[in-house]
C-alpha cells in the first residue's frame, strides 16, 4: 500500500534521510524506530508532502506521490496524520473537529460518519463539547478519529503517545491500535521507544543516520539483530571480546557456536542481561556478586572479578523473581547460547 524507493531528503547540504526503501502492506502497522535525529519525522513529512525529496520515489496504492517528475500536493494525497501535539481546533466542537478533514462531498454522502467514529471512542455524548473540556487522553482519541474521518488509505502517526503521562499511555496505545486495525487502515508510526515498537508493530524499520539498519518483525530485530547497534538499541547489553579458535567462539565466559567468522578473527559478543546464567558450579567462569537489586518481576545482579574493586569490568545478569545471593559470594557465570550475539570487531 505504501512504497518508498531510495528516498533521500536533505536540508541544504545536510542529508537527513539517505536512500531509504521499505514497503508497508495493506492493513499493516509498521514502526519507524530510531534514536533522536535519525530522520524518522523527516521521512513522515516527505510522505505527507511537507518535505521535498531530493531523490527517490513515494507511492501509495500504486499511485506515485513523488518522484523525479514531480509531486502530488499534500491535500490530494489521501493520507491521515496524527502528530505529537495532536492540536485540535479550540474554537470547534468535538464533532466539528472530527468532520474537519472530510470533503463537502464526503459529508453529504457519508452521513453518520462522525457519530460512528465518536461511538468507537465512546465520546458520542461529548460531540458538542469543546476540546478544553476534555481530558488529554480524550483529546488524543478525538485527534485519532479526525485522522480517520476522510477514510485515508494510509495514516501517519508521529510519536502519538509521547505527550501523555505513563499511566494513560499503555491503555490508550492498545485502544488506538484496536481502532486502527478495525478500520483496516495502513499505518506508519514513528517512535524512539523500542518497547513501544515491539508491542505495537507488525514490522519495524530501525533507522540510524538517515538509513534503514534492519527491517523485520519485532521478534527478528530483538532475537536476530544484524549488528551491535540493533542489539543494543533494545536494551542494555553485556559486551565482551571473543576469538575464533578451532571453529568455536572463545570468550571469558565459555564457548559459543561460530556463525561463520574465519579462525583467529577477533569478534565482539553481546549478551542481554537475561542471557547470563548463575550457578554454584558448572561451565563458565567464576565471578563475585557485586550487588543485587530486586525489581519486582526480576532481580538485577552485578558481577565482577572482585566485589571490592568496583572499577573492574563487570557484567549484569537479570534473573526471574527474587534472588538470594550475598555480596562477595562466588558464582559460576555462563552464557545462554540463544541469547548471545556474535559480531565482527567494533569499527
Ligand atoms: P526526533 O525523534 O528527535 O524527532 P527524528 O528521527 O524524527 O528525531 P528528524 O526530525 O527527521 O529526526 O531530523 C533528522 C535530521 O534533520 C536532524 O539532524 C535534524 O536536525 C535535521 N532537520 C530536521 N528538520 C530540519 C529543518 N527543517 N531544517 C534543517 N534541518 C532539519
């Protein structure tokens, strides 16, 4: 439904988006994820027609919106938006705000559209209220259905939950996704929050410096990252050096299968905190417990060669539930092979 081919956008001589290509299928929800300044918003603005691409092609449902030959003006693109500040028009009622994006013809032929959208967000009884009379969460829901009112084929969401406080965010996110899925609309959503992307997206496009680093399902990016940047983007990781010896990756915490590096090559091994196991004996290396922090569903254990030398290289293990280890206690630390990633040496 949405196709980007080799999209590049620059501000003066400074590239913001470089040779970006991906597709979003009909009814699919794709998240554009990445650190601040990596070009997510610029990509969305180019799709909306608010930035002019330097190169590349943007198409929706097979219709070219922008390429080397020209550009379709924003109002003719049939794209809905919900941006971070979701500003509703303060002088219009809730119903008037929702109807705002509809053409005169749609208002005439699609009677009942506004009421049915307000029903979906349980706010029909507030149709005549003004935005300032609604809570932040209610305003956000109105802004969402306003973006859907004109029956766009594609909806763009830019950090739609970031201005809401944490207690509202989870519930509203679920409701928003349900409404978007029920509408069958194709969605491209920008977020810098990896957890938000993991729980909401069908697929994720992870960006860095204007380029796509990896595109795939949440599970693929989390469990099979293509590089150390991707692995570390989804949460703190333990890093340790390794070498390839006789077909295996040797590390200070034991051996791992070699994904294909030549013998003698130096590699970097990344392990999520839940990929380290602690035992009284067995394989791995002996370390001391430096600290234990209980965090409800899990405990974080800091490990190092000597608990009295805090500056030394240390590791973090996340273990389920409450763990009972004393500071200074020796433990055997080993790697869960399925939760360790091996990459070439850092550049
Ligand atoms: P954030 O999550 O912080 O919003 P982002 O990934 O959405 O970041 P963009 O807003 O797309 O990033 O910005 C990409 C780059 O382009 C940044 O370096 C930014 O400073 C630059 N940039 C964005 N808009 C403009 C502009 N109008 N003029 C000049 N430079 C811009």
